[in-house]
C-alpha cells in the first residue's frame, strides 16, 4: 500500500436530534448547503462536528480545491461529535447520490457499516482526519501524525517540568481514532521517564464544561499535578478553564492538541503553554485530490499523513500564525 508522509516544518517549541448543521459550496438544493463551485463532480463533506474550527478550516481547503478542479461540495456536520447524530447525515447524503464523500468518522466501529454501505453503493469514500476499524473500503485516508503529536506533547510537558511529577490526559471519548492515537503516543513516551507519575486518561465527551469539571476534581484529589495533555480543541479549552478556575495556572502546564481561537487566547494569556496544531486545510485539499483521482481513474494514494506544528507564546504571532485555525474561510 502506498503511503505518503508529508514532512512539514516543525515550528520550534521554545521550552519545549439530528440538528445537522449544513453549509458549503453546493447549489444543488440538497440540505441547507449554499454557494457553488459549478463543476461536474458532486462531493459531500461530512464533518466530525459542526462549528469546530478544525473542520471549518478543513472545509476551507476542500472548497478551495474543489473550485480549482471544478467540483461542487455540500458540507454538513452533526451538532455533537456523536455517531448516532452523524449516521443519519450519512444516510441522507447517500440518498443525494454524491460521486464522493469526504468524512471524518466519529467512531471507529459505529461508522464502519454506514460508510461501507456508501462505498458498496458506488460512492467513493475518502476518510479525512479520523478512520474506522477496517478502512479497506475507502479510496484514501488522510490524517495527521497523531501518535507523533502525542509524543511531542509529552516532550513539551517534560521540557516544562524537568523535575517530573504527576501528569494526566484529558481526552474526549474512547473509540475515536485520532485522539486514541494521541493518547498512545503520549503514554508510550511518558512510560520511558520515571520522573513522571502518570495518573491516566479522563474522558470529557468533547465538552468544554465537562473537561473543566473533571480537571477541577482531579486537582482537588491531586493538588500537585504538574502537567495535563488535552487531546483536542474542546478538551483543551475546558482543561485550561478548569485550571484557571482552580487558580493553578502557575503550577499546571497545559499542552493542548489543535489551535482554535479560544485555545490561542488561552496560550496568549499564559494558561496554556503549548499547542500542537494540525494542518486541516491541507487534509481538505488532499481529500479532494484523492477523491478526484479515484473518480477519474488516476493514481490514488491510499494513506497520506500530514504533519503538526508546535505553537508557543514565542511563535504564535510569528511563524506559528499560519497554522492557527479559521472560524470562516
Ligand atoms: O482534533 C480535531 C480532530 O483531529 C479530532 O479528530 C476531533 O477533534 C478535533 O476536531 C478538534 O476539536
């Protein structure tokens, strides 16, 4: 199987109901999509969750590339990162008979059968960001180096706490390929340093308020925690809020995956020390290119891995600024 790993420059670390939301570039009349890029091929983009700047930025890449190649795109996303909300969207997208679906599956097992059914119906399926247990039906899969990013997060916490101490992970839910890989990368790296006492993973269900509540409770139980790795936008934003509410921002070093606007604010105000930014725009561009290649019978790359960038207070307004996520295109 051909795999491409994109070696993107690592920005230097210093110390270290179906409420389907729909938008997009399709004027075909399906869903509540809008605007058009006016081509022959009909693409659908199904986000992991609507309103998450990671997927908004990916949508920007998808729309820009679709426009270039003359395809239309309809974008929809569930109101929560939840397969019971995402599956009905896939069902309705399938009924609209797109040529290809670009999708970030919200669960490795629950989205397996619905996506295989789409592929069996002749729709090209490209997995962007997350994957499923058996992705063999997919034309291509594009995601960040999530395990490497988890290891980089541990390295950042290690550099910020040279004497070690208690650390924990705030994740979203088990069964999401990306965050599970980040946890694995972090845990594998942490196991090699005996100075750190790893307290395990807490699951915030991708909800900032829950992450804030969980970290506050963890700090009440273990007031000497020195570092937290939060595996995505919402777990990181909630962790930082909880740490500040507990007035522990000078003691607890927070490293979060992603680089949404709220996270950047928390980096600048000193509650968060480092962000591991992905390249969602590039994932979107690659997703369209692979979908088009699959549709026109040209060579498809089955697996593409994009990179990550470490953003700190030192580079957030400089080299790192280009990697911050967008709220709109
Ligand atoms: O971290 C991204 C994405 O990679 C992950 O699969 C789910 O959470 C995000 O969308 C950020 O909120």
